[in-house]
C-alpha cells in the first residue's frame, strides 16, 4: 500500500512538474522573441543579451521537460536503474551554457565601453524591462511556491532562471530610468555608457550562480558521495550494528539527480543468536525506515553476510 501511495505521489508530482515546465518554456520563448525585437529596435545590447539568455533558456526548458517525463517512466533492460542520471547531465549542460553566455556578454560589454558606449532608444527599452520584470518575478513566485510541494530540482533550476531574468530586467529598468533622468544634465555625456556598463556588471555578478550549479551537477555526474548524507547513513547503521551485536559494516552512498543509491553490507559474527530470515528482514525494514525517503527514487540494498571479504 505504501508503495502504491509513493507511486501516486510520484506521478502527481510529475504532472505538476510537467505543467510548470511547459508554462515556463512557453513564456520564456515569448520573452526571448520580444527581447530580440526590442533589443534590435532600441539598440540595447543588454536587452539583446536578455533575449539570447531567454532563447537558451527556452531550448533547455524543452530538454528539461523531456527529462522530467523520462524520470517517471520505468527503466528497461538497457537502463535498468531508470533515467535518473539524465537530470544532472541537463543541469550541468545548462549551467555550462550560461557560464559561456555570461562570459561572452561581459567581454562584449567591456569592448563597447572602451569603444565609447552605445546609443539606445529608452522608450521601448523601458516598456520591455518593466513588463518582463513583472513576468519573471511572478513566474519565480509561482514555481517556488509549487516546488515546496514537489521538491523538484528541475523546477528549482527553472525558478532560479526566472529570478535571474527578473533581476537582470529590473536592473535594466533602473539603469534605463537613470539614463532618461541624465538627459539635459551635466551627466548626459555618460548616457552611452549606461547600457554596456549595466550589462558588464550583471554578467559579472550573475556568473557565480551557474558556476555553483555546474559544480553540484558535475559532483553527481562523477559520482561524488554527499558527505552529509553518507554520515547520516553511517550513523544509523552503526547504531543498529552495535545494538544487535553485529561484527562490522560497510556502506556506500551515491546521489544522482533526485535518486539515492544506498548499499549496506553487515557482517554477522559466528554464533550470532539471530538465525531467522524473518528477523533479518525486520532489521532491514527498521534500517529503511530510519534512513527515510522511501519510494521509487530510493534504491536501498542491505546485505547480511558472515564473510567480511564480501563487504
């Protein structure tokens, strides 16, 4: 019964996740098209950058949606453990693309400043920045709220993408308003530098976010064990080993996307009083309950053996 409930919860989460990612992808595509059009009309490098950012986000959103659907499908003889490993691959790819985009934007912005800045039409730029800021922050709020129920790394990444877009366009809105305010003042000569200077600052400030996301994704791709999770599992098993008088144990933990793989080998000493298979099964269930997070995303193997060389 508990397995049935877990599967129902997984499919419910998948439906919510799919709806959120689909809505995100459609809105991102609309923002991308409008950003490129307004960027060309106004001559703003920053808005063109925002449009290019949104295009990449829309393409990655389509890939993310496909992966989200794969994650709830059953594995086959080729992918016997399911498709969990696709999740960190997508997160890593998207993060690397964003790092390259921010680096390219920063380089172009610096070159534009050195060349004397750029002249832009503030009217269309202000309207674009205001409207897109509202859309971005609204989508961030919607996805963050929904993700408190489903706890999806894919939706979490999308939410942070909307937050980054919102911060970019809000900063552009402030910068463009400042540029309009400079007209007719002693600061008017600095107006051509507003657009590239803001782009350079944003690219530099936002760069650490995809770098950290890439670090987390590649840690899972390379199978690096999460220290905190490993320590929790070892503490739980060590307590049970001491309480039941077992000789020793060895545990292995890995996290791939939302999947967790746990292998525990417990050495039973000669002459141990427990001989009943049912008793060993009871201890397995006890350890599984203590570790927590049951369901199709947890792969838990607990082996009792009398041969220490098998651990």
